[in-house]
């Protein structure tokens, strides 16, 4: 559907034909928030893409408030910029809030991790953010106003620079997370946000129920469509996607596979409906996946086959 962005540029310039008008109408009906955001962006300014940085494995998209001289400037100039706009679209309605409320003050930057491993970026206040593979973060190049607002899609670990007079707020599709200075893990998807606090205290507000809870270190908050709840963090490997360190204590084979898949690019498939008579007690730090799988085969009496770049676990009776 990348061509829709080219058609959008023609649509905003009043240069579409009847067939393209139909496609725009369908797109607008299915994606009203994204359409409105891009339309207002078109009215106010343009999109500038910083080319892929291989040393940092980042792609940055800068949304500028500078008014263009003419609406006929191409909205998309290359396939790379189509992908950049797609990254903007998945930010959702809270990105639109960041864009529209702060647009005239500074640049909004959307940073996307393009590698199969975690990478880190530093914000202008000194906050360090580790982005998991495929994750995106939108933030102001220079924070303004009374808050430090960012928008997250995917999984990230935040080490927030402390400032009690300048709260740090993370917006997700269904939650708002407010902190003063702490470190914690956030996993954000369309219908669920999980927050694992490592140090300090954070506040999690459900945008669906408007319920607010306080989360302390070694606690996890889960925000879903029906509200938000809190419980003790049980999974010691919630940061393994960032560190590559795994600690398993009487862990089931299904749980082991779930955790390994957060870090390694070669995915492991397992039939979760089958009962595996196995529990694992082991630690791995930046180990090769093949070496870990050998341990699993020996410990759990299973067979593992590789096909199409994936590993498939089979029980001894399969």
C-alpha cells in the first residue's frame, strides 16, 4: 500500500483523478486519525528524512514546522521516504497530539530501530532509551513546556534523567506513563501496555478506564482495554532482549522459548498445546542460540529441526 502516500500527495494538491479519489476515500474511512494527521502536517510543513545511519542502525524522520512555499512540493520523493511516512502512521493518535500541540515550537523526531538487536539513543535531557528491534520512538528534539513527552511503539527500556520539576511522560496507544527519574521496561502494542519497573516509582494511567496506579521497583503494571492492574514481576528475563542474559529456574520449555524469542533473530517455534516433561535450570549470557538449543535437546529429550530460518521443537513422541 506504499503507493497510497504518492496518491495522498496528489490528493492534498487537488491533482487526483476519479479512481484515485475512490482510493483516498477508502483509506480515509479506514484510517481517519492518520489521514487527519498527515493532512495537517501537509498544511503546516513537510517531512524530512535523515538517511539510514549504519553505525547506529537508526532512521530518523524529522517533522518540521517551517512552512513550504508551495503545496505542489512532492510529499514523497523516494521509496525510503514512503517507509518513513509509514513509520509515522503507526505512531497513532498520540503522535498526532505531540505533533499538533508542539509543532510550532520545535521539531518532532521519529526514531526507528532497523536492526535485529537492541540499540540505544540519548535524548537532549540526558535520558537514555534502548529500543528493541522494530520499536519506534517519537520525541521533540528539544523538550518544551512543563513536561518531557515521548511516544512509544514497541518495546523499550528507559533510564530517565531525574528532574522532579520536569516530569517525563511516555504515551502509548492505551496508556500514559509518568516518571520523575527511574529505570523501567515498557512493551507497547495496540491493545496492551506492560510496564516493568526496575528502580524508582512510575505512575501508569489507563486511557480506556482512566484508572491510575503507582508501580514500584520489582512490580509490573498491565494496561489493557478493560483497565490496569499491578502484580509482582515474576519473569526475571524481562530485560533479556536488551542484555542477552537469561536466567532460568525450573522454567518450562514453553517459557524458555518465549524468552529466547525476545532476543534472537532466528525464531523458535513450539507447540504450546503439548505437555513437555522438562524444566530448565540454567544461565546464559550472550550465548549462541545453537549452543542453547543443544542444551535444550540434551536436557529435555527433544528434537529440533531448522527450516526456512526458523527452529522447530518436536517432542520425543512426535
